C-alpha cells in the first residue's frame, strides 16, 4: 500500500491551489476530481487582483478581462458609477479556465490528478485516511483536504464548519457574445432581485450574468428578472446557458480542521454572505491549508489548528461583519441603495472592498447604524 502525504477531494480553485503549494514543497499529493474534464462552472468569475500574492506564477493567462469601472443601478435606472483607482484591482476569469490553469501548475510542480474520481467514502483507519470511489478504487494518505464545494457532505460528517449551513440561491447565465456591456465594466443591479442582487461581468467574447438571493428561503423568479435584465444588456430574454444552484456562505466562526483533515473553499463555508465573493477565500484557504499541512508533515508542529485561526483572522472576522451588513441591507435594499451605494464616498469604499484593500469590519458599524436608523424612521 502506497501512502500519500495528502489526498485532495475536488480540483476546483481551492483544491488546485492547495495541491500546487503542497507539491511545490515536495509533498506527495493527489487531486481527486469527479468530472472527467473542465466543465462550464456557474460563477461570475470576479476576483480581486490581490489574489496574485498567493501564487509565484502569473495568473494573467487565466484572466479574461481587467475591470476599471463598476456600474450600479436600482431597477435598471438611478445609476451610480465607480471608477476603480490604481492598477487593475479587479479581474474577471472564466472559472473553468482558472481552475484548469492552477491544476496544470500543480501537476507541473509534481502533483498527481485522478479524474473522473468521485469520492464516496472517507474514513480513518489505523491512523491513515482511506478515500474511495464507487468502483472500489481506494487511496491512502496521512492527511485529507476537503475541497469539493458547496454540496460537500464531509464537514458535517467530521464535525467541522457550521452546524447549520446558510445558502445563497443563485442563477448563472453564460452568454458567448458581449451585448451592450461596456469594455472593462462590471455591472451590479440591486432593485430587481428580492433579498439580493444581479450582476453582469464581461468575458473575452462573452459575459456572465448572475442572480443571488442571500436571506430567507424566497427564491426570486429568475425568469422575471432575466426577462428585464437580458434585454437591458442587449440580449434576447431567453438567451444563454442557465444553471441554478445553492451556494454555501459564511455562517459563523467554526473549526475548519481536525487532527489531520482540513476543509477549504465552499466546502468550508467561506463564501462572502453579502457579495458572494468565494474565489478569494477559496484561493486563500488553499494556500493557508497547504502551508499548515506542510509544517505539520515536516513535524514542525503537532496539529493543524493554526489553519482555523489564520482563516478567522484573515477572512472570518471580516465575514462576520459582511453577514451583519447583508442581513440589514437585503431587508431594506432601497434604503441600502440610497444610503450605501449613492453616498459620494461609496464608490471609493466599494472599490476598496472589491479590490481586497478593505474588509467589511472597516465600514460595518457606520453602514449598519445608517441603515437601521433610516429603516426605523
Ligand atoms: C452563480 C455564482 C456566481 C458566482 N460568482 C462569483 C464571483 O463572481 N466571484 C467570486 O469570487 N465568487 C463567485 N462565486 C462563488 C465561487 O464560485 C465559489 O466560492 C468557488 O467556486 C469556490 O471554489 P471551490 O474550489 O471551493 O469549489 P468548486 O469550484 O465548487 O470546486 C469543487 C470541485 O470539487 C469537485 N467535486 C465535488 N464533489 C466531488 C466528489 N465527491 N469527488 C470528487 N470531486 C468532487 C467538483 O467537480 C469541483 O470541481 C459564485 C458562485 C455562484 C454559484
């Protein structure tokens, strides 16, 4: 029996990042991915350029468009425009391209990938992890990284992450032409979607449109929203490839590791509960998980608890404020738009949040006080 250092379940953004950093540090690592090839992924693909800090190779080959302007609207009118300052702080990627790019770098660094390999069993036996698929293929390792996204059953099984999951209801539409969306511009629309917002992010020769509802069980009628949004962007109301999905979002501070298992990305419920930003925490958690596992495998420390602590300070503390903002903003979205987005200082603040320069904690108390005070009147 060959014992690997680490098995990673899921070759998405989080899993591929962990695989790259483990392989680069000389660890034996296998990525297990259920899909036989990269499929179209329901994701807007917007991410702060600040994610580059977690990679020694250039991410630009995976970037379709660099954003320097954000258009906001309420019911497709009442526009607000934010110019993003500085050098290209916000990027748009095709997710399938980004994931494949990082996975390729991981393989070049020495990682192995098995696909299609749909993990159906994960258990610890005599100190080692056994990970298997339905065909009975089985691998053994000292540690496991759970990176299989929003439907992952493993955090619950191993008692990590939130005991109650909170989900955003999402719809994604991929269109392979640009419509009327201007170059280098991302669009956020707040009035059409109940308890959430819609977005349009440009791709090279295409566009990602999405809808997200963040509180309650009410799912906005996507057909009604798309019938208004698509023509406003120069498309037929029925155009595009559509996918509905549930996205696990951040729901409290919890342990994200056991003694030899770590959850990353959506499986660890890290996605931003206000703006659905899940790529930055996926890449950050993949990077931090690898760093923690590397020193544990080297015998430099006795457990993986520093991973949970680091994710709390570098991400969770800001998300705790993001969740509070989300709960107030999406209950009173019209007030939120007037007082949050239309303030003269808002475009600058939004740019800083989107580019990762500022966390929600930096703006939260002022925003929440303003929203609650106005909603009470
Ligand atoms: C509509 C929509 C729009 C979004 N837009 C944005 C955006 O613009 N910006 C942003 O930052 N975030 C966005 N997000 C969130 C972002 O897509 C996620 O947070 C991100 O995909 C998390 O990456 P991940 O690697 O954790 O999970 P995933 O990308 O879901 O990867 C998980 C991988 O695991 C594999 N897998 C699953 N089960 C198994 C199994 N049993 N065995 C083996 N492999 C398995 C899957 O095939 C997949 O490849 C959006 C999400 C949605 C739904």
